[in-house]
C-alpha cells in the first residue's frame, strides 16, 4: 500500500490523546446521589445559622433506620478521620496511648495517632498464610501486651480485603479481656453486606466502636461528615468529647435528604463495584500485574509488580494512583513496587485503562 509514512510519526496537536484517569483518591467512582435544585435551595436556607438539636435528632433518627442501630449510640464527626482524632485526642487517657493494628492499613489514622504521642505496632498481613493464623497471632499479642487501642480497618485500606466477621467478633472478646478498646473502621462500609458489618455488634460488646462516613459509598466526600457507632458504655464519653457544632448545618441537611433513598443508591453501587472490580482485575491480570488478595465487593485494590515503580509508571500513562510508599509506616515492606488503585466507574475509563496498559506493555516488549 502506498501510504504516507509521515503519519507514522507523532504529530503536534492542540488536543492531547491522553486525559487523566484519577484512581488515586478513595471517593465514590460512581458519583453522588441526586439532589434536585429545589432541595439545594432548601439546604442553603439558614446558612447563616448553626444547627439546632432538632437537626441532629433528625439525622440520628435517619441513620438509625438506615443501619438498624440505636440512634442513641451515634456520635457525629467530621468524616471517619474526625472520629479517629476524637478517640485519640479526647477519649483515651493521655498517659496510655498504645495501639496495635494489621498493616498495611489506613495511614492517616495511624499518623494522627503518632503525632499525639501514641506508640503503634502492626502485624504484617503478608507474613501469614491465612486469616486464622493472622488473627490468632493478633489475639495473642493483644492479650500479652494489653494495648489501649486495637485498630482494624474493614474493608482494609489499601488492599480492599474484607475480614471474616467471626474473626472480628472473636477480637471483641479478646479486647474486653485485655481491657483494650476496639476500633473497627468501616469507612468503606457501604461495600459490605449487612451481615459483614460490625455496627450492630456494638450493643453486645462494651469495648467496641465502629467508624462510618458519608464520604465513600454514599458519595458525599465534600460534606466531611462521619459518625461513630459505639457501645452504650462508651457513647456518653464520645458525645461529651465531640466539639459543639462539629457537623455543619448544610451537611446535616444534605445527609437527611439522601438517607431515605440511600439503600437503593448503595445497592446500585454495590452491583456496579463488583462488575467494574472484576473488569479492572481482568485487565491487570492480562498484563501480568500481581494483585494482593482482595474482595470483589470493594472499589480499591493493591497492585504489585517486581522491579517497577508502579505509581510512577501508571502516572506516565495518565493514571493516578497512590504509591505503596504512602503506607510504609503501617507496614515497612510497602514500597514503590506497590500502588493502591481505585477502580474506574464507567466503560470509557475502563476501555482507556485497558488500552493504555496494552500499549505500554507492547512498547516494553518491543524494546527487548
């Protein structure tokens, strides 16, 4: 064929063929619940005011119906991280600040604890063949060292791994025996089934607190609204410690607007998360990337490739991720060969993800 060979070269263009696919932040890949313009006007009304107790009581009522827990045992905070800061800074005795977790895990929670003078240790999940061994070792360590806090993020961040509930219930017994407070961070809790969540267990276990947020599965990260579900023994202390007017009035109003239809929104997201998680994992496996054990229910995963700076390589393809080095304080084995990737939420980005990885792998193959 007599083709113009000049077209085989890269030619200048005003429109770049690569746009950024942001898989770095853990926000909802499927967006936010719909709020009508009329509702927005109502939400912005009284913006010069603080909230009243009736606003907070309404939110407590709606969250209790949404989760099936007592509204009396809810403490509202600025996101789930605000809940952790409340526990670290006010709930526990300042002279006794020790915490044990399973690493890698949510870094900002751990770094906040270290900044207030806490001492943190974590079991390396990669050193254990199964959860039975992992949680067995964790329970032995808790009973031996009796830490002030035990911190478990479930689903785990960055792996997207969901721990079996029986292990968490057993941990409740062990923490009560050791006199340790147990924090289960369910920031990604909307991607759990009702049976997998620990929120209802708070009624039975006096040392248990479960963190939740509107930022992830409920698609409202900009609200900075979270809450703690706690045992009746702990709730009065938490509610006394929370800063007055912590949630803003617009945040309360928006949350109250979306909660009556939240279950339908979450169910739709759960189905889409499984679909796109499977598709993203298929793409990664096709190009020989290793995926740390994860759950197909969750929108995040940890990808690994030996000898490759994963976040940097993906960034050069216009795909933003979170480098494994970010998690190093929770697990020293985490390095640049790992990257946490949030799944894409639409077919366009899925196609682009596949195409860019294919072209990149082909280029590397051609260079050999």
